[in-house]
């Protein structure tokens, strides 16, 4: 017989409980009928139906009389004595999952909140277990709670650990993605090696840091040399022409140790280099 899917949320009786029910039915008959809908789908009475078969008693059926089948199943099963508060809350959470938020949205599980055999806090915990279990494909926790193999609190604690671990890994992945994007802008060649797998991200970052340190050192050296040159070339108390004349008059070829032949061409080359430096700085400032 086809069973309503909501009725299937509730666990069957244990073997010894079913045996006791079968013996009672054999001795006293089936007191409460088995409920079916118009299509013959079983709404309530799975345990009674099985116990009847065990007892060899013909089951008695009644048709659901216009009632909401889900509401009937909840009313008939939620307060069963063989279910813990955690199992009851988990069953209701599965029947009425966490409702969507928004104006006019009502929680169907709260319509009979005063008659629930457990607190609203329990229902919130059960819904959190269901939500996290679905999110991380870990419905085994829900199954374990419904089977009485795992407490609701323990299931929620385990799923929260999974959630925290996943969140931490996501944060790390997002940070790595951001670092790689920054590296791609600053050093495309190193980022390309990371993409190819020839360099790890940490190694590429270290190489870029070393490269930047060398560049900064070179810039500082160039700045220092230029500062010294400007101090010589632009004294405040002399005109450029007068200072140039003094440099030419007092040049000592020995100072160069034979590395450069001091000629007008060499001086012109130095001038061109300084002009190119000035041009480069101007272009960099505009950028």
C-alpha cells in the first residue's frame, strides 16, 4: 500500500513494540482503524497495519473525511510517546521547513504552537539541522535523528562544525583569488606561472616581494645619485654658466680612473641621459 510521504517521516515502532501491539490486536481486535484517502493512500496506521499482519487479523480501514492529510498526520503522530522531543521537532521541521521571510509570510508550524509537545527553540534547532544538512548534502544527520541514533543537539553541533570549516575554506579561497587578481595586475608574468602550476601563489608573492625590494633599492640608489648630482650642478650662489665653467676648468681626468674619456661627446651623453630621466618622470607623474 502506498504511504503518504509525510507519514513516512515518522519512524516505525521497534520490533518488541510491534510485537506487543500485534498481541494486543490479536486479543482485543483493532480498536483504531487505519486511515486512507480517496485514492487509497495510507495516511495513518502503518504500525497497526503491520501488527494486523503479524497477528493474522483482518485490518479495518476508514477514509479520511475531507481533512487536510498533512494536518491529520501531524496531529496523529507528533505526540507519540515513543518519540523524543528532538525526533518530534525534526519531523515537524521536515513537514514544515523554514518559511520564506517577508511581509504576509506565515509559518504554518505556528498555527498550533500552543499544542506542540516541544518548544519553539527545539523547532528552530531542527530547522537549522535540516537547512545545513541539505546545504552540505549531509541528510544522514537528519536520518540519524529521526531513527533515534543521534540527539538533535549533537546533530546541530556537528553540522555547525561542517559549516564553520566550509566558511573558513571559502574565506581562504576568496583571499587567494583576490591576491592572485592583484598579482595579475602587478606582475602578469608571475601570475601566469601560478595559472600554469609552475609556481605556487605563495612562491609568486615572495618573488614579487623580492622584485619590489630590488626595484625600491635601485630607485633609492638612483635618487641618491641624482640628489648628489643636483647638489653639485645647481649651487644657489652661482649661475649655471659660471658653475659649468668652473667644472670644465677644474676637471681632473685622474678622477675617472680611466673608465671614461672625458670628452664633449661624453658630457653630451650625460646630458641626454638626464633629459631622458626628466622626461620619464614627467610621463610617470601624468600616468
